[in-house]
C-alpha cells in the first residue's frame, strides 16, 4: 500500500481549503439573498425574551419588551394561560406562537405578528432553515474530491521516485511508463524521459564493461607470448638480466589485468554476485596470516583482535579481495618496526560487523580521504608498487554487500580504514 507523502498532504489540504472556502462563500451568498429585512433583528428579540423569561422571570421579560422599539409590522406580546397580555404589544392576529415556562413556573405564551427569518438563532422550530446538513455534506464532498486530486497527482511521482532509486542502485532495467496505465499527461512524458535515461545509462555501463573486458583480453595475448619468450631466454644465461626485467614486467601486467577484471566484476549489480555462508572473522584470520609474511620484510607485524564468529551470506571471494587490498595497503604504508592492527566489533544486536585496519604511516591528506576509493587514485610520493585499484575494488565490494567504508587519519599519525557490513546483505 502506498504511503501518503508530504506532497500528498500539501496538495490535499490546499484543495480541501480551496473547495471548502468556495462552498462556504457560495452558501453565504445564498443565505443573504433569501433573508428578509428585519428578520435577524426579530429573531434576536425573540431569543432574548425566551432566555430572560426562563432564566430571570417575568419582570425581566417585561423590561426588554418595554424598551424595545419595534417596527410597525413587527409586534411581540407575552400572554398568560388565560389570554391576558402581560408584556409587550397586543398581537391580535399572531403569525407565530410559542409556549414558555418562566422561572416562576408560570406557563406563558409568546406571540408575534411575523415569523422568524430562516437564519434565526431559535433552531428548526422557528422556521425551515437549512440547518447543518448542507455544510456537513459539502465539507465531506470537498474532502473526498481533494483526496482524489492529491492522490491522482502524487502516486505517479511515487513510482518515479522508486524507479530512480532502483536506477541509482544499478537496476537499469526498471521502467516507469508501464505503471502509468492509460494516463496521458506531462507526468507520463516525464516517465518516458526517465525510461530513456535508464536505458541510456544501461548502454553506457555495458559499453564500459565491454571496454574493460576487451582491454583485459587484448593484453593477455602479448602477455602470453612474453611469458613464452621468457622461457626461451632462460636457456641463454648471458641474458639473465633482461630475462628478469621481462619477468617483472609480465608479473606487473598480469597483476594489472587481474585488478581490472576484478574491478569490472564489482561494477555490476549487487544481485549478480554469488553468495555463500562465510565466517568473516575466519576470513580475516587467513588474510592476516598471509599478510604477516609481507610485513616481516619491513620488520613489521600484523595483529588481529577479533570477537566471536560472524557468519553471513556474502561473496567470500569479493570480501577476501576487499580485506586483502586494505590490509596490504596498510602494510605498504606503515613505518618499519610498527604494527598494523586489525580489530573487529559486533553490534549489540549482532546484526552488523565493524572492521578497523589501522597503520602507522604518514596518513592521507584530508581532501583525499574520499577520493582514495576512486580507481587509479594515487598520491604523490606513494610507493610505486600499486596501480590505485585496490581501495576502489574494496569500496565497491563493500557497497555490493550493503555496507560502508570510510577512512580517517589518527591524531597520533597513521590511517584507519573502517568497514561496516550488515548481517544479511541485500
């Protein structure tokens, strides 16, 4: 069921206020056009006289009619049960009469030469006024009309918003126009434009994916030939230096191609990855053990402070590459003789895991803390062993699992990368 939005309530209240005011103004003109001169005044005197007799007694009622200067065609008289005039003017041919019980308990009769107007204050018994029913019906009908108009204008916008959210998450097959039915207006034109935009984005992303795959496959062919040449050159000891150089370059090219292929994979949709039950704590333990060998070359160490197992349905391969890239990046930048700390913390509800990787390196400029997760982003003076793809792959892998990744500098020096993963990724 569609939830009423803020726009719906704004439109509803605007329409309702406009239609209600129009109805009341129209009713006012009708009422004024049907009223007669003197009627409202006569109604007021009759109401006041009845109130005085019932509340204060006959003497108060007599005083009101004594001071009232009535028109020639209007006269009010108060009679007792025997027909004797007690107050006011004689009414020989009464048009209106009403029985009243005074404060003293005396039954009196109020007579008038004219009936009260349609808009008097004495209630239905004084005339055939319209009452409250037309006002109630008009208010309800205006509310129904306003609700329909507000719903008619807002429900397609709700579908547009959902579709744009799907497109933002990489679901380029989303289409809005089929949801509009037989509607024909500018909102449908906007839906068609949104569908064309989603299709164009899909084509652009597919072209980018195709380009990355083409580059990777084109590079693999000369790489294969280079590796064959390396095998042949190994047979000539006199050219060992050249062989070693070619070997290093081939390894570097292979690493770059592998990184490009991985980046191409993680640029896809979240529902395109294969998931399995994985203990992320155990995964981190394996990565830390492997990273310890590389850290030993720099006289560093990598430690893991982990909590209880955290099993979730994830892509073990993508998360392995994610944590491996971040931890190896920390080992590469930390100072010799220092420690890279990997700590985990599970939320109180047990529905999320937070992993922190902290090094003791130079840190990152504040303005680059977000851009370091972009592909091929490398700062000046950084070691030349990487391609600037590791953190980009890590960032996209975390996003595909519905998590977040941020980086911030430590006050005492060094960089901390914080990764948060949900228990059940969407």
